[in-house]
C-alpha cells in the first residue's frame, strides 16, 4: 500500500493486486488487533491496582465475544480506509491472486497486466513445527478469531508472537504456559532482556518453561514434551516463526532467485535477481517489521520514480515486543556491541515504578544503555517496563543521531517518570 501510494504520488501509473482485505498481516492479523488485545489484557492488573488507589469496584468480568466483535469492527473499518486511500491516490485496484508470467507481466483473475516494474510485497505467514499432531495446534492467524477463550493454553516459542500472546491470554484469564526450546527468551535481543522478561512474565502468573518443547500432540489436546512430560491443554498456539509468501507466485519461472527459506533475494535497493522485479517487507526476510517495510517502500519509490537512488537503511531500527510488561530496544545488544568494539561501558537501572508502589505488584522496570568507550556514543538502549515501546521510540532518535552518553546526561529528566532514568544513569554498572 505504501509503495503504491508513494509511487503514484511521484506520477507513476500504479496497479495493485490483492486477494484479501487491504492492510496485510499488520492490520488484519498482526500489530493492530494484537495491540487491541494487549490493551484488553492489561485491564486485569489495572483493576487490581485500582483498589490500592482507593477505588472500590464490583468484581470485574471479562467477555471475549465483545472484545472480538469490537476488534473485528475496527479492523474492517481500517481495511476500508486503506482501500479508499489507494483509490484516492489513483491506484488501480485489481482483485485476486497475482502470478508472474514473465519479468514484465502479471496475471490476476485471468487478465494479464504489463508493467515496467513489478514489486513483490506479499509478506509472510506463520509456520507450525513439523511434529506429529501439529494440526491440532493453531497459529496467530487463528488466535485472532477464536470462538471462545480456552481455560488452559500452551504457547510454543520464545519470540515476539509467543511473548505477546502469552501475555494476552494470561491477562484475559487463561491459565497460560509458555514453552520455549532454548535457555533464554528473545534470542537475538540483549541477554539481560531475555532473562529478566522471563522473570516478569512468571510474576504475572505465566508458567514459563525453558528448554521445553512439544514432541507431539494427540487429541485432547494432549501434549507430549521432548523430556517425556505429558500435559493437557484446551489450546496450543504455535508461535514458532514465519516464512516468506513466495509460493505459487511464478517467481522462479520469471527468473527470480530465492533463498533457502524461500525469501526473495534482493540488493541494497530491494532489487531482485531480475532487473524489473523488486521486493520489500517480510517476503525478503530482512528486518521483518511493519515500519521497516513501509520505509523500504518509500526508499524504493524514490529510487524508481524520483530519480534518487536510495539504499535501504536497517541501522538502529527500534523495536518493541508488546508483552506485559513491554520489552523494547534500539541499537546493539551488550553482547553484539562487545563483539564489535571489544569493550563497552554498560549502565543499568532496575527499580519499582512509582505507579506500583502503593500495591502489592512486584513488577520491576529495567533500563540499560550500552556505550562505545572510545567515542562515548550510546550504541544501544534497552528497556523492560510500562510503555517501553513509547519510551524507546524517543530514545531511538538520539541513538540514530549518534549522540553521546554526555549528551544524554546533559538532558534534563521529566520528574517523576520512568523514562527520566535514561538521562540520570551516572554510575557505570560494568
Ligand atoms: P520469531 O522468529 O521472533 O520467534 C520464533 C520462536 O519460535 C523462536 O523462539 C524460535 O526459537 C522458536 N521456534 C522456531 N522453530 C521452532 C520449532 N521448530 N520448534 C520449537 N520452537 C521453534 O517469530 P515470531 O513468529 O514470534 O514472529 C515473526 C516475526 O514477526 C518476528 O521475528 C518479528 O520480526 C515480527 N513480529 C514483530 C512484532 C512486533 O514488532 N511487536 C510482533 C510479532 C511479530 P529459537 O530462538 O530457538 O530459534
């Protein structure tokens, strides 16, 4: 959508082929409905906190069909808005699945369309692990449309989707187990984030099991774990990664090279092995985040239709896992920074947020800055805590700009906030 609208705004004649609702994964079965569910889940603790602040409430009850219906209504509205925006931008909308016939021809619903440039932005889809009985489990695609909430759920995986859905289910009152095959959640993130979020999720009531992985599922749903344990769940959600949507697109026939996992291989300008075919977003399996895909779209439109060759910039992309509490970061993990610079200065803070001091909540905020010793530039900022996504978005500007620890320190804090600790960390942790 972003590529189509931006290219059209630069004067290109654009057609877009889509078989489903507009908005892709993010709008329909990803970011947006996920965040709505996450808001719903956070009320549980908020109601509990309310009592400590003097509010007396009748015992709150949660009604899943109401949330689902309201979410569906909002998502349908958004998909409609996106379709209208495309039409208003002068983009020609073609309904149906597209298939490439040659490097300049796309076939949709029996019609052939010729174009100077073809852009593949078909995203990715969740995959289940290849274990017996996997069909008894669902993926995030299904989780958005559950008829009813289960009493007991098993979430498999240790990445974004696993943590987010474990928090959602747990917050909505489902007895939730999170099973991850590795020793530390959020592989690729700063190690301390992975360790500490496991503890925070456990405090929230999630049964977090590390080095635990299902070996098979039988009717019931009875799950046999690799270590021999067996347990029953009403729902098993596989959050075990996603694969690029390149099947059935005619890419190979058009000469487009794919990676082993099926991603379109592209250069710094998002160009595939065929000059007239470009690809952006999850289908290229680079940095699989919505705002990265939309940025890639704008860089590409500039390259092709405004005569300004603009390579992708995947440096210092901020990101958030909308678990409860949030995990967010920008820049390098401590381990990655150490590997790159040899030595690093690390500043950390861990504390109870003011908001949680009146109640019994034992939730801890964690903040971390990773500094390159020679230049004193802040090369990584990491956080676990309330609205970490909102906080890190601001910090990301400073990290992207290459600001130093001294410049962080010269910034006045806003008191009392959680985020002020990012400008008041004076003593090196190591
Ligand atoms: P991730 O790649 O983040 O996590 C997949 C998890 O499943 C990992 O913990 C992985 O373990 C585990 N896993 C993979 N294969 C198996 C297997 N066969 N058996 C058991 N466990 C397995 O994928 P997600 O599906 O969570 O999300 C996909 C991507 O979508 C994310 O990486 C992110 O780019 C994007 N996303 C972004 C969000 C956001 O911005 N808030 C939200 C949701 C998704 P291991 O680490 O050991 O490989």
